[in-house]
C-alpha cells in the first residue's frame, strides 16, 4: 500500500518508510513501483456556496457556476454538504489532476482527495475539538510549513511558508485565521472567539506558548498527519477527469457487449440445432422468410436514409424555419442523459446551419452520440460545457 502527498515535492510512504521525491523528468520512473495509491493534493481552491437540496439535478450546475465566478480556469470539482442547503465546493485545477493521472494510472488510484480533507480525517480520529477554529501548522521538514484553518467541516485554502522560528510563523498563523474568518462572512459562528493552534512540531508549539501564553496550543504526535489521515481511509471524494469517465463508460459498454455476444452465441447454437433438426420440413419456408427479412431490412435502411434527406430538402426551401420542429427532431436523436445548454439555427446560402451545445448534469452518464438518422453527417466532438463534460454538435441542413 502506498500513500502520497503531492506538493512542491512528493512524499511517498508505504506505511513504514517515507521517501521524498523531487519533481523532474524522471519522476514517472520513480513512481512506477506504486501499485495501489491513496493520495492527497495540497494545491486546491475552496468555496462555500448555497444550493437547494430539493433540486439535485440542478445543484451541481449551480455550485459550478458560483465556483467559476470566483475562480478562473478549468477545474475538476467535488462538493460536500456542510449544512442545510449549504455545500463546500473543492476544486483542483484540471492540469494538476492530469499531472497526477499521467504519473499514476487511474486504476491504481484508490483515493484522490484534497490535503485538507486528509488532515481533517486525522483530527477526527484524534478527537480534536473542531467547533472552535483550528489553525493547523504541519511541519514537513526542510523549513516547509503548511498552514490550514478549520472550523467544523469547513476549511481554508492551504498556505505554504518556509520558516523555522516561532516569531516568523506566529504572524502567518494569525493572518491565516483572520483571512479565513473574513472569507466565511455570515457563515462564521459569531458566538466563538479566538482559535487553537495545532501542530505536529512539539518544539514549535512550546515556542508559541512562550511568546503568547494566552493562546491555546496543542501538539499531535504524528510526523506526517495528512498521510496518517489517508491511511485511516473512509473518504467519499475522488477526483476523476471527464476523459476517465468516458473511458470507464466505454469499458462498461464493452463488457455489456461481450455478455450480449455470449448470450447471442448460445441463442445461435440453439437455433442452429433446431434449424438442422427441422431443415427437411421447413427448408422452403425458412428460405422464403430470409428473403422477406432481407427485403424488409433494405426498405428500412432506405427509409432511414430518405427521412433526413427529405426533411433537410424541405428546410432548404424555406426562408424561415420552425425552430421548435427542428429542435424536437434533433432532440429525439440525442440520448436522454444530455441537456441542452444552447441551440442556434442560422441560414446560410442554400442551407441552414444548426449548432448545439449539450452537457451531462449527472456524474457518470456521458454517452456517445452517433451521427445517424437526422444527425447523419453532423460534426460531433467532446466539449466542456457549463463546467460539465458535454458535446458540441454542428450540422448543415
């Protein structure tokens, strides 16, 4: 079992021995021996936002929109409920997630969570009182300190500082606590004042007490607390790229097709048995039936090709199009797992151009769209729509 912390460098533990791995061109070779990984990433962004719990199909879209209004760029998002209609949205930049998966294949990663979530898990195991704000100072060695503020389930963005002296670190602790309080705003419990400093460095904790003896300071006997939290397990979050969702979906489809093939093989074997048994008596009827089926299939095929042709030719002759009819015609050819984000129909010389953006509001449902029927000849590609995996569709009518 392997536990990893991704930051400026990578901390790798097998539960007994810790290895520090520097990032560089040979990093992937250093991680090749990892077979089962539980990891956390320090560099994340956090937003507390409200959304109705009664509209779960719209909740993800609302939270993603609020997150994108605060943080620019492409993120992979997860959220956790922290109150009544209140959620903590935790985003990791897509390039950071891609970096992790480029180093360790998805099938080897069992846990993929933010550093603060792993740290919070350890605090829960140590029965640390978290109703009052906690400023956790994690000493990673080599002067590197990670500062994270907690209040209940809520936590701040983790800051990295390089210092050894308590005189340098204490102002940063206070600054982090003040910034987190401001960020919470109305979500801050106004009945609670002050904060507790928790650290895994006993010497630093003693120095802070000497400088400010009124400040509550606790010391945890854990050299690498986030890795200890990972070892405890029990996480509901895992960051997965849209590409990984598609890959998993295709794998499930292949398994389903294999089962269908095997079942079809058994049915075929049984059919062959009865075919041979009754060939003498039913040969003529079977040959006739096969001819009828072939003729029927050909007619169906020609009808499918003719339907979009006649429909498009009729549109080309019109100076104005019935948007509702076009929209419904196209929507009937798109899987129900998609929702329309935008739909546009414009007229160019001799033809109409349709452009539509689609997205999947539900995690794990990302189906392929086949260019057939009305969509025959359409240009379809994967697209990131409304901060969700989706499709862009363009076709000439």
